[in-house]
């Protein structure tokens, strides 16, 4: 069995190209492969994480594991590492007599790819064979079974590091309890969904009716994380605030790893904590570079063992310390072992973030960069990506959305002394029961 980018076909059998992600093999895949084998020499175009990321969430297994599995199937003669989602490069290399695909792509988000394949293989008189989609089984249904059978800690941490390696821009949404996690987990638009979740100190505190002042204790945090993980396999980034006391850090980071948290962001604040976006006279103090580096070094002693990614959050722009200070800190924090940097700003436009990006992108030891567009919300994701950001966190949006919705209903009940006027604004009771009963 070969596995190369360049094909060298020694058989006279017709070449049959079968593009696949091969995540969680089920009888639908076997059906396609069995039928393909009848047509000739089966070459599975195994899509890499990078290729899959373009149109759907990462598969559960990484490329190496998927390759191991698919190459053991007796209907498969070769594997072709397929880096592009539209297979055009693979088709050009192989020039297969047949391309085999499930017929579901006539209607889903691959319609254009299908047309391109038809046009391309016409050049050497290749044929497209479309097999009926196997009903009642899908990778999604298999994933549901897996949820209860596979070690979720392992899955979440694996998925986060693969996202970092393979995805252009990781899209993260804030959660603060089980319900918001359900919404974050299930919300999809076309081929898009959130890659990852953010347990925000601001919204977690607000959901308990408290200000964002490092009041929420570790036991409460653990319990919320447990609620979130019970309903989703998505990786979680934890807002660790200042990280607390240096002598406690090794315990808290080890706890996060045990729970299955993928990453923690620790900010260079000291003293009485104020939320960074606060407009009131902000008395927040920033840690010295030396102190914060010490903190990072302590944290890394544990996180390099348990795999939790540590992002160092720089508050220089928030506190008016300027770009030079921010970049100096970025360099120092990375040197101290930070796996990535978060740069924060409360300006209405992303200008200072983009200025930072320009300098940051030139660092020799550059690490993934997180941005948090709360105040500069007009900027599109593609602009962040074009400036070099790797992760974008919508840090408070689900909680903020819920407050006016609840206030409106509460006010209306007081006004009309019944709830009829706002019935249409609320989830139907039957839908609510279904929503949480899955
Ligand atoms: C949070 O979401 O709690 C954050 C981001 O730390 S911010 O509120 O902008 O400081
Ligand atoms: Mg916070």
C-alpha cells in the first residue's frame, strides 16, 4: 500500500478515486468502498485536518489515526494524502478513470466542488459514480455514541492542539453555564459552528449576579465546568483572571488539566481586580514583567506535564501603557514559556490591535495570538485573520443577549398582568423540554 502525493500506479486496473474524511468508519463508508472496489484499484483521497477544517469541524481522530484505520480495510488499495478540500490537485495527479462519492453532495455545501470535479475529470474522460447516501447512519450519530464511551478529557485536549495546528482562525464563544454551553454546542449556520468555548470571568460572575472581581471560588468554577462538559465535547478555554497567588498556581493548573480544560488565559493584572472594559476610573495595576514571568514559569512546570495551553494576556493597551510596552511583554512572556498571547483593547476600532499584530508577527518566537473583539465589534473575522490573529473570542455575547430578552418579558408581565403579549418572544415549553432532554 502506497501513501504518497505522487501516484505511481503499477496496475492496469482502472483507478478509482474515493475522497473521504474517514472519521469514525461506519457501514456507509464500507458500502462506498466495497462498490468502488468492483470498479478497479481503489485510491482513498484521505483528507487532512487542514482540508476538512475548510468545510466542517475537525474529525474526532487525527490524520495518522484515520490513515491507520482506513488502510486496514480490504477494499482499499492506496491512500492519497489530500490537502485540498476540492481534490483538484489529487485528481490532476492521479487522473482516475472513476471518482466515487455519496450522492448527498448534490445538495449539501459541496455542490460547487462536485461541479468542479465533473469539469476536471471530463478532460481525461473520467466518470463520476454517485452512490445513494446510506440512511440512518452518519459520523454525527456515531459521535453521539462516542460521547458516552470515549475519554472526553483526551478528546478535548487533542482537538484543541489540532485546531491550533490546522485552523486559520479558531472561533470561540463565551459560555457561563450548562444552558449557554448547550446553545454554543448546537448552534450551526451552514457549515459553520463554534470551535471552542470560553468560560469568561465576566459572564460567569454575572450569571451568579456578581461583579467581575475574582469573587467566584474554585469549587463553583469546577461545578460550572462540570455542567458544561456534561453536554459538549468542544474544547474549553478558561479565563484564569490573574491566576491568583503564585503558590496556588500549580494546584489550580493541575486541577484544570484533570477536568479536561484545554487552555487557560492568565492576565498580567495585580491587586484589586477590575474588568478591563470598565469605563469607570480604572485603578487596575499591571504586574511587573519580572513577577509575571515568574508566574508563567511556575504555571508551565505543571502545564507542560498535563498539556493545558497557557496564554499570557497583556493589559498594556487597556491601561494606556502603549505598544512598545505590549510588545516587550509579549517577547518576555513567550520567553518565559507562554504557549500564546492574548492582546486586549477597549478601543472602538481595532487599530491598536492591528498595530500590535504588525510588530508581533515579526517576533522570531511568535506564538498563537488571541483577540477579543468586544468593543471593536464591527471588524470581520477575516480582517483579524489577515492581520495574523489565530483565535477570536466572542467573550460575553450569549450572556449579554439573554439580559434584555429576560428584562423585556419581565416588564411586559408587569405591564399587562399576564404573559400573553410576550409568548411569541419565548421558547415554547415543549421546545424547551426537548431542548434539554437530549
Ligand atoms: C472576560 O470575558 O471575562 C474577559 C474579557 O476577561 S474582558 O471582559 O473583556 O476583560
Ligand atoms: Mg475575565
